[in-house]
């Protein structure tokens, strides 16, 4: 498996985010910081839905996982080596690498245009790692609709620490081709727009 440079991963992540359509009633996961080898921070954006106790997200296959450093208020964190309470991985879920889960523990809270703030951002989901290598992997999230119904399990992609314990879990086969294809489409659109 190829390990990418930090700059190329950030660029790919940016173009993936621009090329994937936004979905309502979801928790969107993003990288906050990518330091060289101690911990990695994530943040989420939540809009047009409700957070109920037990909603949250998983980041799959954290290499060199050493523990959860911090979570925002009303969130808790945990880790397993397989699976997610919010649905399966979009690619290969490496059983030798930790899947980190963050779960909302507060009361029911709505984020919608009818109930400002329409979008809420939660920062500092910090995961400890002992590696300075990074790769692209997937996340999975779930919340509730503004009607109180359980929302869809939504996949996403983020940069994760790549560990020596296994091959990582960059989506394989068709998933990788689709991901790279969407990035190339984004490059094409931007190239036409600025030429």
C-alpha cells in the first residue's frame, strides 16, 4: 500500500469534499490537524438534523492507536478493532487497526434552518497515535432527522494515521476507483473553470 505525503492527502481530501454532494441529516467528519506523529484531531459539522444520545461517528483503521486524548463536551469516545455502531466500513475494515467511535451523550439537540444555529461545529476529537504516516480511509456517521426518526448511516473519507500492524483500509477495488474518479472530475471542473 502506498503511503502519501501530507500535502497530497490534504489536496485529495479537499477535492473529495468538493466533489461529494452534501447530505442532510448527517454528521460530516473532517480533519482538524495532522501533526507528525503524536495525535490527530478531527472536527464535525452537524446541520439539518437532530443529535440524540447514541448518535455519532466512527473513523476506521487508526494506525498506531494509543488512546483517545480528548472529546468535546457531551461526547464520549471508545475504540474497537472491528465494526462500528454506525454501519460498516466502505472498504476493508482491518481487524489489526483500531476503529475509533465518538458518541453523543447530551440531550436531544436540533440543528436546522428553523432552529438556529443551523449548523453546529464540534472541535477537538483528538486521537493519540505513535505513527507519522498518513493515508486516506473512511468514516461512518448517523444521527436523526428533524422529525426524530433515525437517519441514514452516511459514509465519508478522512485522513488517518497509517500503522505498521496491517495494510490499512483504504477502500479497495471499485471504491478506490470511484474515489479517484471523483477527484479527477473535480480537477477537470476546476481546470475548465480557471482556464
